[in-house]
C-alpha cells in the first residue's frame, strides 16, 4: 500500500547554531569537580541558562563513571545538553545525546570577583560576567548603524566602515556616502553611494529616488551613464549578483 | 544685541552684493539700524552698488589692523540715516582678514546695530569662511540653474560645520533667496523650477527675486534696488524678504503668478 500524502505542505527543517560552553573534565574526576566548584563559587550562576556540552574525548572512563559524572554535574545545577567524543559503548539512552561536528570558538572567560564577595549575588553575577565571544562581537559589529537626520550636502562625505548608514534626507550631487554595510537613503540619491566598502558582497543600496552619479557595492561600480535610464527617478534597490550590480524598482 | 546675517552663495555673480545692499536698505527703511559689511577684500563692489565709492576713507582691514576706529570707517548712507556701510579694502587680499580681527569688528558692530549684514565673497576660501563664521542667520543666494544650486549646497554644508554656531552644537538658521528668476524660462524648462531648487537644497525660502532690468539700472546709479525704485518687482521681492527676516510670516509669491493680497498691500505702503 502506498501512503497518500493529503497535505502538500512539507515540514520545514532549519539549521541554527548556538554557542555552547564546552567542559572537558580530566582525571581524577573528584579533583576536577573541586576545581569546578571553586570556579562556580567565584562566578555564581555562570552555568545557568547556558548550553553546556561535555567533551569526554580525552577521558577514558566507563559507562557507570560517566553516568556518575553527569549526576555530579546535575547536582551542581550544570545541565548537559550533549556529549562530545564519547564511544557508543559509554552511552545509555537516558544520557544526553552524542554530538558531532562542533566548530571551535574562542575561549569563554570567567572572571573572578573575589574582591567583593557581597556583590556575588547570583542575579548580578549573571549580568556582569563579561564573556568574550569573538563571533558574537562580529555579528554585533555588522549590525551597527549610523543614522543621519539631515541632507548630505555637496562636498560632504560620510564614511562608516563599521556598518549600515541610514540617511533621512537626500544625498546631493558632489556628496559621497561610504558604508561597510548597506546604505539606506530616504530621499534622492544624487551623489555617490558606496556600500560594502570592506568587502561585503551582501551589502545593498536603497534610495527613494535614484539620480546617482556613481554607485558601488564591494568595489564594483556603475557610473550614471552605465545605468539603465528607466531606473532614473524611481525608488530603487541595488544589490550584487556575482560581479554584476542588479537593480530593482521598489513599489 | 544685533543679529548677524551672512549673505553667501559659493558661486560668483549670482547677486550676493545686490542682495546685501537691497536687504540692508529694506531693513533700514523699517527704522532699524543696519550695517552692511563688505568681506570681498581686493574685489570690493558693495561701495559702488550703494553709491559710496567716493566716500571711502578707511576700510575693514584698517579697523582690524587698528589704523582706524570703527566709527571712522563706517559710511552713513546719504538717503537713509539708519543705513551704514563698512567697506572692504581694494588694495589688499583676503589674507589681510584675521579671525580675531573679524570677531572683534563683528562684536562691536552687534553692539550698535540691529542688523549686521555680511556680504560674503564668492568661493569657499578664507574670505567666505570668515564672513559666515560669526553669523546668526544665513541668506543663501541662488540662481535657478544647476551649478549655482550645487555650489549653494556646498555652502550650506559649510554653514552647518564651519561656523561658530555649528561648532557650539547649535543650528544655523538658513534661508534661500532665489534671484534672477525668470518665470517664462522656468516654464519652458530652460531653468530649474522653484520646487526643484527647494527639493535639492531643502532650506526654507526667503524670497524669489525676478530677473529684471531694474536691478542693473539701480546698480548703475549707485543705489540699492530697494531705494532706487521701490515699486519695481525686484524691490518688492526684497521688501518681502526683509519682512520675513524680521520674523513676519507672509507667503512667498512666485513672480509671474498672480500676486497675493499681501504683496499689493505692502506695495502701497512702501510707495
């Protein structure tokens, strides 16, 4: 018998990545646990709400010992979301699932706050524990934006390599706007706009009215005379496809 | 304390000097004390347009250098008691102006006058930047054609960055004075339309002065157009602009279109 699929919609499965904290215990385990307790006392609540992966690849222990370790961690309110580097013989169905394909990230720093023990109230510590996450910082840098509330005048140049530029006003003939990210112009673009100046091929240029002298994305540029004349005077979005600047009329 | 107005444009030949003289005379006819200061050192013209070229003894450079006192250099207009001219030096160049000197002269003028009108030289160099430096209000003179509009845009950018007001984080009040406007040519598309210029420059409109032979005639007889022929169309436009500068809210009439009731009323009053 063949199954009849009544609903044509398929289930969409998406991938997503999170940054997990990896614990790599070493032998003897009781001493490692003492060091973990010490770390936790200096930085209370560090493991709360944080995905934790247990890396046992360097650890030669039996199934029972691993189970005990997981229980010991649970007692310390450290919940394990997965186990990395375990042999199948070490795992039981009750244990957290085995994980593979992890990509290394920068070390997570746990700062000691010994000088002021009273301030180690749990909630505060959670807030204040500075965590250095290189990847997260990069993401934040890209989403940074500069908003300009007035027209950009002839002879002015706005340079913002850190991210997007939004201009509520026009960009005059003889003015230039250079962004590391995208450029949004709620007005007429008469001057030059250069997006993705630090090598961002996903950068785009948006403007309410295109009258530009020059536009560029990731170093690929187009002069006014190379532009399709039907785009002039329209609200336009410009993006990069390969080595070609593509233009779409908005609205 | 008086208000300091800079009349500027970037581009030359658009009507800065004509407008400085005309606005000065128009404000002076409201019985307010006005000093018009020529910053175009080396290429002075304001004395000619105001008919004072044979009365210049000392000039702004003499005052800055301490060779003369300010009252010695100021020339009172023969027709209007409240209108004064501080001429520029013709034999020197812009480098004769110093920042401290200009600051001192402007500060002193502000004490005695209700309005100090600084006629800026063309360009974006020292003369122009010093003329705008201490201003409270800027009048940007623009012709309805692309090169003048772009230069004005550049000057507006400088007004927002290089003036004392801008450096103190305040906003410079800027007004657009559209001069040499020819409604027929604008209609034919030979000239930019008022709306196009306003859209590009996006500053409030102070007035539209029509292209007219009356302006040239007035210059030739050495009188501001607002003194030479008060009933002429350009004079009317300057009178209205002066009233707006003084804070009156009156609608701007585009020359060639039917004149509003305010223009008619004011026309009779001024005559």
